[in-house]
């Protein structure tokens, strides 16, 4: 059921976004805005999960985290992955997001690509002074 929820939510958000017009009523604009926000939140959550997974698999992280408390580790991961999640929407097109909503393997590849693009720059900007 969870596997179907993500694509269905994203597909709905993108379908509604495609129906926007400049002369809509306030009610339709609110619904479309909410659907877009839900879709983007789902995308950002997938980015955050992938980011945390990639951080934990890096040898440099494994060495650095040995000297950290669990709270410190979580704080660094949250800051780095928050940065990655914030950059994610600027790195994808609506077409890519639509494809990700439909195709699970494409979604996995898209999330991995987006995380790989910004993980090092976010990590460097947060960890190094």
C-alpha cells in the first residue's frame, strides 16, 4: 500500500498542477497549491532519506561520526540533508517529477542523482568553516 501511495500522491499533485490557469477561482488555486505542496513534500522526504543513507555509507562520515555523540550526528545529518532537500526542487523539472510519480525505478534514479549533485556542496558548506 505504501508503494502505491507515493506515486499516486505525486501523480495527483502533478496532474492538478497541469490544470492551473491564470483566471481560476481562489478555491481551485488553494487546492492546486496544496496538492503541489504535498507532492513536493513527498519528494523532499525521499531526498532526505536518500541523503541520510548516502552520508552513512561514506567512509569519511564513518570516521568523523566516531567522535560524535548520537545527538551531534543527527544535528549534522539534519543540517546537511535539509540543505540537500531545499536545493532539490531547483534541480528537477516538472516533467522529471511527473515521470518519477509514474515510474518507481525512474524515481529512484532521480532522487539518487539529485542527492549526488548537492550532497558534497551542502556537507562542505555546513561542516567546514
